[in-house]
C-alpha cells in the first residue's frame, strides 16, 4: 500500500484531476442503459424519459465535465484547480454513493455502481485528501463539499424508490436535449 501512495504522490495534482475526469467519463458510459433501471425501480420518473434522453444527458454532462476540468487545470495552479474542481468532485461522489445505495436498496445492480465503487469514490476521496494535505484548500472548504455529499446521501436514502428531485431534473434536461437535437 505504501508503494501505491508513493506512486500517486509522483503524479501531479493537475494530472490526477485529468485521471478523475477519465474515470468520470467511464462512469457515465457505464450508465448508458440506465433508463430501463430507472423505469423499473423509481416512482416519479418523467414518462418521456427514454434511452435517447438518458444518453443525451450522458453526452452533455461529459462535455460539461471536460469544460470544468479544462477551466480548473489550464491556469496551471494546483490551488486554483482544487478550488474550481472540488464542487464537481463532490457532485460525482454524491452520485457515486447514490448508485451504491440504489444497488443495495433494490438488491440489483444499478448501472454505474462498479465504476462508482472502484473508481470515483477512491479517486474523488483522494483528490479531497491530497488538496487538504498539500494546502491547496482550507478545511472549511472541504467540509462544505463533504456536507453536500452527506446531505445528498441522506436525501437518497430517504427517497427510497422515489426519484430524487435532482435525478428527476437530470432526466428532464436529457428529455429537453433529446427533443432539441
């Protein structure tokens, strides 16, 4: 384990963010067929949600993630990058935890769970830890975003089989994109 930590320390913080972005894209594409899962398990899914609308959202959020990572890393400052990227990492950690909750709650694989557990949660947690250890962000900033993740986790657990408002909004955006393109 010590060798792995030493190897990770050799990778620049900015490059770690690009690795996380790659993991994020893999996660999104693991969700490629999530529409069927959502229709089978959730109450409150918009009736117009389809594979196409889900995939439009996946492509859209992957583009947003790319732009976010570029904005964070192009200035070349690890501290600036940490401040800019941590909200996105927190959103992805919260979503990753949702997939695990759904798999446990429904006792069935929720598309996105494998990459959530093996890639996003470990790498996202590492980004937070490294940003703190290297002094790129203050503890209060990390705490705000960790609280966001915790609140999202609680909301997901409380929702049970009801679709959370955020996931419903994502579906609606995907439907809108699907209709416009």
